[in-house]
């Protein structure tokens, strides 16, 4: 009888240990009460939104996502994969979130889900000082450099026509700007904050930023997810929390030196 009692105790211990392992695994996988660690992919060549500082990815997007994820209770890892791979990883299900100043538009909504908007942007024009370019329509006979696959590229295609040889498309905006520095383009079209940051940080280039509110419509960035992702609502709630508690305004002012129009952002929801 004593030996049977010991055997029963050992068996019970094994069963309980296996059950505990099962519970731990479920939490690690995002089931039960726990939440899985998210793989967040980005193109870290888009200052001030996401860029490399030595071996670390920093930027406005990173700070906003970090605050929203903390509110939503998620841990995450941000990986620099490049612009096109951001979309490929989400489509293939190898990443959970795309974080790369991604504009919410009807075409992308066919293949991906988005959080509520967290940033309002407009395309602007970067050109050498003394240029005769004053508005978007003036680009028609110019050579324009853009980042491929962006709304800036779409806007220039609409102005100059698809497959126009005068539209030069590059992997990122840094290469597009380098093309203009090397006299290979008359202008660059990209998001306002990107061009304004570049012009401010590189005064020796003598570039000017040109705004045309009528020529370029406002756009809104969102966190991008695989279609039918189960974490969209969680991260949107996290965003709303930091919009309401002042954390978003704090981050925005730190990066852009002014207060955000939170009411306008909320109106887009």
C-alpha cells in the first residue's frame, strides 16, 4: 500500500507539471490571459518617424507605438526589414504589425487592416533654393525623385503620368534626395515631416520645402496589420488612451516642437 501511494503521488505530480506547462505555453502563444510578444516590422530610413541611431531604431512612430502597446499590455520587438518587406511580411503572416509612416488608403485596406489614425501628413516638395517650382502643378515638366510604393510616388504619377521616365523611383527617400543632390532630379516629393526634418538638419544643401495644400491632400498614418488580425482593436484602444491622457501630445511636441491637432485625428475615426 505504501508503494502504491508513492506511485500515485508521482503520477499526480507529473500530471500537474504537464498542466502547468500547457498553461505557460498557451500564454506564450497569446491564448488565455496572456498576450504574445509582437513582431513589428519597419523601414528605418524615414526620419523622424523611424530611423537608425547606431544600432537602435528610434523615431516618432516608435515612441507612439511603444506608448500605445504599453497601454494595450503588449510586449514587442521592432525589426528593420525595408519598405516592401513590411507589406510582404504582413501578407505572409510572419509579422504582427507594420510601423513605417504608412498611409491608410482604400487600396491598402483591401489587403490589410489598420488601427485608428495617429498622424496627419501631406506631401510636400523638396527642391534647391531658387527653383521656379511653386506648386505641385509646376512639376509637370520636371524630373522628380520619389520613394517607390509611397503615396508621394502615387501623387507624382498622377501629375506626370504613369511610366513617365521623368519620375525616378528609389528604395527610400534618402536615395531620392541623393539623386537631387547629384543633379539627377529637379525635386523630391515626400511626406512633409520627412522633408522638413531633412532641410532643417542639412542647411548646407540649400534646399527649400514647398507646400501646396490644394495640390496634395491630407493623409493619415495608422499601424498596419494582417487582414482580420485580432489585435487591431487592442492597439487602437491603446492609441485612444494616449490621445486622451496627454502622452501622445507629449511625444508629438518632443519630435515636432508644436501641439498636435488631436480633435482632427479623432474626427477621422
